[in-house]
C-alpha cells in the first residue's frame, strides 16, 4: 500500500511539473521575451512549476526531493537543448535542495510557535512557496544570472510566487 502511494505521488508530481513547465516554456516565456528585457531571459516572471514544488513539499515532506528531481532534470534538458538557454547543470538539484531548505525553515518556524498563526492551508502553502522562493532565487541567481544579484533574486521571487499563486 505504501509503495503504491509513493509511486502515485511520484507520477502525479512529475506529470504536473512537466505540464506546468510546458505551459511556462511554450506560452509564458515567449510572451515574456516580447515584453521583458533580454537580460531576464533565464528568469521567469510567471513560473508555474514552483506551485508544484511548494505543494509537493507541503503534502509529501522530504519525499518531495526524490519526486521532483526527475522532472527538474527533464525540464533542464529541454530548456538547454530545446530552447537554447544556458543553464548550469546543477541548477535543478540546487533548486530542489533550496526549496527543501525553505520547507525545513518554514516547518521549524511553525514548530517553534505553539499556536499556529495561520490555520488556512492555502495561505500556509503560499507562505511556504514564498520562503522557498527566496532560497531558490538566490541559488539560481548565483548559478544562472550574470546581472545584479538582487535583481536576479527578485526576478525569481516574482515568477515563483506568481506561479505558486496561479
């Protein structure tokens, strides 16, 4: 029973991540190239898979690391070789681990508080996505963005949070 549950989680998370990435890469990124500067080509202003990462960690915990890595590397491969964008080869691993760091930090903050401030799961999920986004943005900016560090982090932050919301 447990194996079936884990296999189902793995399948659904990877499928959802790939679908959201396909929408982002095929529809949102082309629109972004039209309206945004060329310097933001590796920063997504609406990155839908971040919502999948946040939900995966929220509902699956640490297992989400193994669930997310295959889809993260598949999308890295598609981006580098299919869309001709330069992304560091460890970017998918760094992104998933940064999101795990945000998840661990968020859970620690919740555990330290005896009475939860926010009881709404949707708001908690968005809060988790925001914390994860800061660490994810910092990691990916260091690896992929050649401009100003804060601009890169802020760009990732906008895309991740907007993607998690949508």
